[in-house]
């Protein structure tokens, strides 16, 4: 090889060094700055700006709409993305300053929606589906997500029956109810698996959808009759880790508590009623004076039991931390939550134990996505739920609750505790203070783990648009309880003092000195879910959009019974959209349950839907500036309900197709039939043709978007008919020989109504913006067929033609007057006798009822349908959020209509509850000889039970409709120019009021409570303060 000349070598080396320098210069980081604005030039805050080739390298625009980013690539491009605007990618080139304008795309907010077993473009959805922003569901301090649904979701009727921290989950139904024996709860799916709505933290939710008609729910077959709630939890997004922290602390008080009279007025009332009967006073004037002057509060007490057992206010705390990020290979989302709520009951701080009512909950949810290959996606979800309740032993949701005990004891009988430490109690009643604080405590623990793994494979190598997904889920729940309790020493109420001034009383019951220990039985359940699905979606020739889905699924559920529960089936969907205008869709579910006989366990549930996107037609082009979207929809289909009863209820029958034999009976033998022998006898009679409830649903809807979809109106009208409702037959003659009720799929119910929603989003300028919403739901059901005695059918006593849960009672015409009685105090001739008590007990001021059947007397057979039902037929909500620069103010009202209650109960009527309960403060509004008005609240009070006035009737019927200021929130977002200096991307401070005002014609207690006499833990109102912080990384 020839030698290279020195000059030539030097030249080549100089060129090499120059190339290296140029390369090094080209690969050095490049800094780009700029502003991001909308089409009108308004600067946008919080726009995501990322390097297109390296999404992990990104920043967000600040309060002035500006950004600064250091790029790494050789030929860098920037991607700009912002909610409500179309994404934009711009090549940087040699520019150091790059200003960008984004194009608004309001429709993109809900471009894809969750449907049964998949997602669809919003434009092509023809089923009745409502999607709610998760942030709206999180805007309340409540433990249970169900309490945030009322008035927020069109088509959902929700009622919160109690304010107890543990028992305050709302009952909710999709478009009302249409079964009088079967389960009416919607199917709730979290990440596609059936789970509880009450256990999920709102901060975990990425999407919340309600499927209301058969086109949306038929794929769920025997589980879809009551509608479906679908929740998708948050998943990781490409980018640097984003850490969000949210904290809220609330102070709570009852919305309304019953107001009772004190001891003096109570005793005066008793004396008055005694005098009316010509009896001696219940207490002497001297004794009454002692109560008035409170000369000795221990002997002459005046106790407000609410004040004794409760605090001025309670509090709760809610905190969440979430981390989200990842790369194009691996993405993660982690949400951890803490919730603690203290009840309104005051503890006795002298005791070493804590018997107060409180609930705490810890939740963690972790979702991981891994792109194993460019066409293979692996997902793993894990959720952990730990919840603890502390309460007095035996405190339940029903009549043994704290407030039940407190409202049963009159104010004059005894104080909470005597100065010497002795605890008084009236026999057969509890001392409310001692019941709540002196008997120890009970701790209940609920633990649950939810797991899910799935594998998604793109099968485009077979044909474009074809995908497979396999899912496996395992959930396990367990519950344990520990009770540390004792019975205190109780003493009879003191009647006097001895010479030394000590109260004179004696032991009523002997108690214990120390707490006992009892561990409750452990119980729980577990479920396994399997699913395999093929999906297909492809567009042919730009106008033929074809989609399809076919799957197999199976669920096994075991709650400790001898045999587990199982559902199994297949489902499918075929959809077609022509030229983004005409839509057709077919759905089906073919599945079954182990609850039915072999050969009859599976059923086929089809559904069909059509849609017309009118706004895509050419003749609509002149109106495109006003009408952005106009879609007409119509659906028909069937769904089933295999839950023929309520699990845990006494009349629940599993495997009802099997006849049973019981060994709890006995036979009589001998000539005198006096010898008993245990033996077996016929039990429940099997229903050989047992089947599920079937509902046929029809829906017609309209979607209207105006002014670039800044205003959206959705209207749906529906009709449902449910058949084969499982019920007891009452018209089976005794001659058949059956000694047990005969059951059959016999009942039929019709349900119809409509729901409508309005949403408005408008930005006036860079400072002012508003979003507003309103929705209204009306659902009315009617019993079409129910087995009733022939004598009742077709009469005013019949349930046929009435709503499920229809209230029945007598028609109260007026109060009796002196003119209705003769000189012997008996009803005059021609006035129907009222057979609810001895006729001699009827007097002026008692309620006079209508004799509906004209037989000359009023009895129980004169009861007829009155008012409506306890479940409201109307639910509505409306609200708005106005933002000005960094401030935002939101308000939300929620209301119900056509909901009724019959007042009554053990301690309701003062005359029948002397010594047994408190008396409401409106007792002055009662009939007396001196106040013989017909429009009084209370009829005549008696010195003993007045059975006539205790009858269910229109006199006690009340409309429980209400309008409530559900939420009022003021927020302030700190300027980014302040927060970015300390590594905070965004920080919002807020103050919120919940249930602040309630407007209702009913005033005695909160009208939403499930109670006839007010003896229930009250609904709570709250004031909260909190913050939300997003950290930079």
C-alpha cells in the first residue's frame, strides 16, 4: 500500500474533525419557547407540549400560555394536546420560537364512549347511554359513590334513606322499578367485572356510563333487565410521572332533627287528657311546679335526649394520592385513598373504650399496561379495600339504632345518669345515653381484594380490524367482627331523697364490671370471572363502517353456601354505519344461570337499534353553524333477570324448581290425637317450568348539539314490559291439597317514562366561562297482572293497575264533631260505624273515614290506593359552574317529586304512647274542645290508645317531595407563575357546602329519610375545605 502524503493526510483529518464537530453541534440540546392560543388568539393554560418522538419529554403552558422545552432529537417536532381541541404536531426546524394556534373540537370530549363489552364512537352509538364526568361524581364528601348520583345522572332514581356513616348507601334504580318480588338493582361492572358501586373511590374512575335500554344491555342477558352501570378505572398515560394529591376535611351536622316538647308541656298534656276523662291528674300541681322551677333536676328532669347523646358537629376526612405515567412500552396508574367519618354520637371520655360511631376506609388501586409486542397488550389490575366500623354493640340500621332508643324515652322520666354514678332506666326501655356509651363497643372489619389480568392481541395479520381479548378476574371479600360489651348496673328512677340528701332508688338489673369478649363468625365470598372476546372494526371504501363482537363469559360466585352460583353465556354485536349517517345494530345475549332446571337454564335475548344522523345530510349544511349534531335513535330488545328474589330475605328461594321436604313438623297420633311424633312433611312445591323474568324494552331518542356542540340536548322516551315475575299464587283452592303456597312465574308490570338532559359549555373570553346542566327523569310503573283474590280484583282494593309499592289506606273525610253523636255519646243513625275500637271510645275530634263499599260500617276493606309510592317517580337536578380567571363558583340543586309516606309507628300518636315516647313540638296544632278546627295536624289525643286515629289513612299521608341545594363550591387556582417555582404544576383550593338548604312542604324531619316516625339517623349537611395539587416531575 502506498504511503499517503502528509498534506493529504492532514486534509482528511481536518475534514473528519469538522464532521465530528458538526455532528456534535447538531446533537446538542435545542431549547424552544412559544405561546399556545385558540383560533381567536386567546392564550391557553395547561396545554400539554411534548416532543413527538419522545413523549416522556414534555411540559405544560403556564398562566400566560407560554412554554419552554429542551428538545433531544435530530429532527424534532412538537405535539400540542389540550382537552376540547384537536391535537397538533408541528416541525420545529431551525426555529427557536414557535407560536401555535389550536383548533377547537368540542365533540372530541366524548368521542369514544363505553358500551357493553367494548367502546364505540359517540357518533355511532344508538343505544340509550349516559356518560358522566368523574369529577362531578367526586364533588361530595360522602363515603359512597351512590350518594352522588341523584339528580346528576338522567334516568337514575336514587334515594339516600339514612345519614348513618355505615348505612348511608343510596338505593338507586335505572328508570325506576318494574318487579315486585325480584331483584331491582342494576348490574354494576367495574373494569368489566361485576362489583359493588359502594366500594369504589370516585378518584379511581376514568369513565362512568349508564346503559338504560335493551340495545345497550341485552348482551348481558339474564343480568341486564335492570340496566347496567359501567365504570372504567384510570389507566397510565405516556409521559413523566404525574403526582396528584387531593385532601378534604368536612364538618357535618344534621339537616333536620325532630323537635320535641319538654317535660312541663309533656306532663301538662297528660293532665289535660286525664281531665277530659274525669280522672285525677297524672301529676300534681306541686310536682309540675318542681319540673317548671327545676328545683331538683335528678328527681324532676327535663332531658333533651338528642343533646345528651350527640355532639355539636361531627367531621370526616378524605384524602387521595395518585401517580400516573409511563412510556410507549409500560404505563402505570396508582390511586390510594383514605376516608374517615365520625358519627354525631358523643362518646363518654371517662371510659377507656371508644363506643362512638365512626367509619374508616383505605383503598388502593393499581393498573399496569405493558405492550409486550407492538400488537400485544397485557394489563394487570389490583384493587384493595379495607373498611372498619366502630359502634355501640347491637346498633343496626333499623329499630335498634341509637336514635330509635333516644326518641322512645320521654323527657321527664329520669336523667341520663345520677350524680353518684348510678344509671337509671325505665323497665322495657333503654337509657339512651347508657345504650350509646356504657355498653362497650363493636368493631366490624370488611376486607376485599380485586384482581384482573387481560391480554389483548391485534390480529391484523389475519385481517385488519380483528382483535382478541382474554380476561381473568378473581375477587375475594371477608368480614370479621369483635364485640367488647357488658351490661351496666341499672336502677329504677329515683322518687325521693333520704335525710342525707341521697337519691332513693333500687337496683333494677345487675350488670358487669368489665367488658366481655366475643368474636363474631367470619364470613365472606369470592368470585371468579372468565371472558374471551373477538372484536372487529373496519371501514370499507370510506363509507362502510362495520363492527362486530362475539364473546364467551362465565362467572362463579361462592358465599359459603353448599353450592356456588354460576352464570354462563355468549354474547354478540353487529353494527353498520353508512357514510356517517345511517346506523343499524344487532345485539344478543344467550346465557343462563344454575338457578334453573337442566334444559331450561339458558335464554336468548335479542336487541335491535337504528339511528339517523340527520346533521350529516347535505340539506342540513345551511344550518351547520347552528345545528352541529342531530341524531334520531330507536331501539327494541329483551333482557332477563335471573335474581327472582332478594338474597337473604326470608322468602328468597333458590332452586325453586325442586320440591323440598322438611323435618320441622310433627304428627298427632292416638284416639285423642294427643300424642306427638316428629316427622317429615312436604315443604316448598317445585316449579317445574321455572324461568327468569323477561323484560321487553323500547326506546326512542334524540341527540341535539347546537353551536359547535357547546349546547347538547338528549331526550329519551321509553316503555318496558316485564313478564314472568315470580310470585306466590293466592287463587289456588285448598282442595288441591297443597299445604304450602304455590309459586309461579305469573306477574306482569309495565313501566314507562322519559328522561331529558341539557348541557351547556361556553367560553365568553379568556376570563369568563360557564358550564351548566339540567336533567329530568320521570318513570311510572303499573302492575298489569298480579294474583289477587277474585273478590278484590277490579275493585278499589286491587293492586292491579297500581304502581309497585302503592300506599293503601282509608279516606279521611274530616274530624267528628259534637253533632255526629247523640246524648249517649253514640254515633247518630246514618253515620257508618267505625270498627277499629270500642264504639264508646269514639268522640268528637276523632277521624271520620269514608265508607267506600257502602255497607254501613268502616273496616279494613274500605282501604284504597292513596297518594303514590315511597320511591319517587320524578328526580331532577340542575346546576352551573362559572369561572372567572382563577376563580370558579359551582352550584347544584337536586330534587324529587311524586313521593309519599304514611306517618305512624310505635311512638307516633301521643295519646297511644304515654310513657313510651317523645311528643313533637307541633302538638299545639291539635284538636281540643277549645280548638275544634278541622285543619289541625293532630286529631283528638286520648289518655290511652285511640285505635281509630292510628289507622293508615289520607289524614297521615304526606308528600315527601323536596328540592335540595346539594352542592355549593367556591374554588381558586393559584397562578402557575407562583407554583412552578416550587415544583407544583397546579394547585386549587376550594370550600364546599353540601345539603345546605332543603325546601319541602314536610317539616318534621328530612323528607328523604326512610321513616314513618322520624326515629332514624338523620341526614347530614356539611361544610368542607380542601385542596388539589398536581406536582411537576
